[in-house]
């Protein structure tokens, strides 16, 4: 089995991606070799136990989880065999393993992991070699799990030597790339290391420009939604107009609704009485509360994405000032915040963020 493999779990009807690996779990007088999984939302699961990274660290501390159970105790390998634990040695410690898993969660969320953060800090230092920037490199380097540091640059000819040269004092002797060899840091060697990152960054930038000649593959994310105003919406409103519960009339099927939220939940039921009650709700959040209680119409899970897309198009076509606010987000990746639904929010599938981006692109294409 590789270090980790893909897994997933369903939360509120949404699929949350994760990664899993093997670990020993203590059961009173015996141990089980079982799977330990982490997920994009930060949940950690093993043996039907659910926790977070603090709970994971506590489980290693109290011996519930281990990488090396005591020799000779009973052992069960789930679905395969049972016997006793042989003499085991692990090249990992619990902290190194937790660091690996934290990197996996970063990747699942499309965030830079510890290696990427160290790379970025090194490039920034090479561009502006100040003491403050060097301390950021040092901090980022030590945040990379120790056994993964030789891979952080993705360069097996150099391993992590260029970073270690930058972190060393002139005159200091450090291990070289090849085992058993050393090198002494000189001013010329530090200049070489600085040049390494400058050349590498220039090469990456050039390749990126050639690969995505029509624009960036990824853009800076922008969080929208998730704001509640008990005393009323801001006036004048800013990015709040992008929320689906913001009062902005929309039409669907010949009927007008007070907001996208009203329309969405009214259309989720085919019961006329419930639809009228939802449409008449004072606020979008009230419409959702009623809609959650209403009977769902047949085939709604398959239809809901198309309904929401149509409602957003209508909203921004009917309200040019709101469309201008949406266009002002440029090409930013929109992460929609909605605590009530992982399907719509950035905590899960982020479908509202994606549909807002699609609507924005369609508006921009008309200009």
C-alpha cells in the first residue's frame, strides 16, 4: 500500500474527499492494523471514531494509536490475518505522520502544502534577501516534515541543499547531496543558491506562460456570502449583493420572488401551499427554513443545479448594478460561504461559487 490512498465520505448528501493510510489501533489487550483517514473538512477518522487533528495528536499521546506496537502482543490485520507483533521500527514519528496528513488536507483544499510554502518563501527571499525574509524561509523549512524535506524542491539532483545553504552561516559545514559528503558555505555558494531560486522561478513562470497563453490556470480566491445582518442589509450594499438571500427580485415560470433564496426553495417543492408560504417569507433565511420543512419535489437533486443557474442569470440580468459588482470580482475564484450546505458552499462542492463564476463569465462575454 502507498503512503496514502484516496478515500471519501458523505456528509449531508455531499461527497468530501480524503486520504487514508495504515496505522496500529489499540483494542484493550491487542492491536489492529487499520486505516486512518483525514478529509478536506479537517475531520479525522479511525475505527469509527471521528475527531480532528488535536484529537489525533491526543490519540498518539495516550497510545490509542501507534506506529510501533510492543513486540509480542496480539495483532489483527483487518480482513487478512492475526498473530503477534514482530519487532518493528518506524522511520516516522507521530509528529511526522501528522505533518504528512496536514499536507494532505492542504492539497485536498487546493492550498499550498508545507513544501510549497517553503518554496514560495525561498523564492521571495531570493528576490529580496532581507533578514526578515530569511527567517520566513527558516520557519517554512522547519514546518516541512523532516523526512520530506529532500523532496520539497522536486529536484533530485539537489534535494534540499539550496535551501540549507541559504539557512547556513558563511563558513558553516553542512551535509552535501551525496551521503557522507559535506560542503562549506561560502559567499559564492550562497549566491549560487540565490541564483538557483531566481532561475527556477523564471523557468516556472516561462513555462506557465506558454502553457496557459490565454490566462492563468488558477486565480486568487475571494470569499463571498455567509454574512448575516439582523438589523438590515448595508445601504449602499457592496459584495453582499452576491449572496442569494440578498433582496433582489427574480422571476421563474412567470412568478416573481423576493430573492434567489426565496425562488430556489419555493421551486424545490411541488406543493402549492408550501410554495406560497415560502415565497411570502419575510427574509431569504426564513424562506430556507420553511423550504427545508416542505416536501421535496420528485427529481429535485438532479434539477437543483439547473434551477440555481437560471435564477442567478435572471438576477444579474435584471439588476445591472449587481451585475457590475459581480464583474468587479475580475477572474477571482469565488468561494461561496454557506454554513447550511456543503453542496453549495466552499466547504464542500462550492457549486454556488462556480455558478457565480459562470454567470460572471457570461456577462463579461457580452461586453
